[in-house]
C-alpha cells in the first residue's frame, strides 16, 4: 500500500514517455542489410561451387562482397536491443481495451433493459386513455378505460420479475457506463497515461500480460497492479484528489439523453401507437 500511495503522489510529477517508432524502422533496416548479405552469401557459395566443378572461377572479390561487416553486425544488435526495450502496447492502449470490455458489458445490460422496458411500455396505452378521460371527466370515456382495463388486465399487469429485471438492468447500465467512462476518460488524459507508462517502466511490467486493471468507484480511482513487481499505481477521477474530473451532472446527462436516438426512438418518446404499430407518428 505504501508503494501504491507513493505512485499516486508522483502523478503530477511524471513526465510523458511517448513511444517512438524509430527503433522498429532501425530494426527493419539493419536486419534487412544482414539478410541481404546472407542471401548474397548463399548465392555466392552456390555459384562458386557449381562453376568450380565445371572448371570456372571468380575474380577473387566475390567473398568480400558477400561478407557481413562489423558495422552491420553492431547496427543490427543495437537495433534489436532497442526494440526489446520498447513498449508499443502502452497504458493508453491498455486502458482503452478495458473500456471496450466495459462498453460491451454495458451494451448487454442495455439489451436486457430494453427487453424489460418494452414489456412495461404496454401500459402507455392505458395511461394515455386514463389521462384523457381524467381531463375530460367524461363518463363514457372513463367507462371505456374501465372496459379496456378489464379486457386487457392480464397483459397490462406488471409482473414482479419484469420490474426486477428493469431495475437491475438500470443499475448494471450505470455501473458499466461509469467503468467504461473511467477507463476511456483516463486514457484520453495525457498526464494520466504518462504516469501509468512511467509506473510500468519502473516496475519493468508489460501491459500485454503483466498488468491488471481495476475500477473502484468507492475510491474514485482506476488502479493498475504490476503483477511481476507486486505493487500498483492509481489515478483518481473525481477532481478532488487530482485535476482529472470525469463526473458530469445528472441534469447534463439527461439533456444529452434527450437528443440521443435510443431515447428519441423509444416508446416513451414516440408514443405507444407509433412504437408498436407504426401509426400516429409525428
């Protein structure tokens, strides 16, 4: 835990460690130079051997042309060593991948919510009828509502399991949405990414298979544990313990929802007749 706290404290002091693609190009060029000489060497040996048996010879310069120079050997080894030290799968890539997993789980929860919500949405018809009858205070309209309720009581009755599924899926959607937002929001923050990259470098950990991530809403942080080093680092996202604040007000989120196609195509927005029958659509 001491190591974790120390890692968190140095977040604001961490320097960005951008990954350069130069070592990869150096390895491509230096290894290809050696491979070209190797290819020439094979071809030279084959040609010399074949012609010797026929009584023909070279001018004595072919071996030198196919040799691998000391400069080529050193260049290749240096490029290989530099490449071995590189991290091309960075903290940003790792965090975005965690975010994608959370988004996939959120979509599954949304599917469950949609199914339950659609079952509940059948009450929109009787709700509309009841509201109109209440406004007009007309006995015939109120009687029509009563008869409709009697005729469709079984279909209109809300089942406990459906409401439970609706409520549970709402919690799952919000939970996975928070998790996805935390990973993606931190991945989009240069200082946080640099901090995690630097921490992984200190721990000599690869994001490919030596780092695990956890989203902890109770602490308002995302924590990365470096398995091989047995310590971790965390970034807060509440704007209280650091500069990064990923929280948005309920009002703003609902305003965003009002214009989102998921809402504007829902029975709650378009109405019962339009959603279920494609009629009376504005």
